[in-house]
C-alpha cells in the first residue's frame, strides 16, 4: 500500500486553517442573512464566526507566550 503524499505546508499551518475557517463562517453569516434564512441559522453562523475569532486570538496568544519562553505556555505550538 502506498502512502498518500503529504499536504502542502500552507494547508498544515494552524493559523491558516483557523483564519480560513473563520472567514468562511463570516461569509456564511452574511450569505444566510442576505438570503433571509431563519434566525437560528444566521445565529449559528454568527456564533461559529465568533468562536473562530476567539480561537484565533487564543492561538496567537499561546504562540506568543511559547515564543517568549513562558513556562505556562503550551508546548509544540508552531507557526
């Protein structure tokens, strides 16, 4: 059995994945709001965008702490 080729580096960077996911939730929020979708659908998309933004902020905060050598920072966080 042959192993599949590795993913390109741009698809394995966590910050890229979080940012792209957040942008997709923002686009879904705008799209569902403009399409007149039920309020729960729009709210679900808005919460997804908010959680993505919070996740991006937490990741950036932890990465900065790891780079400056903070003892309480998570280990193994890469760019």
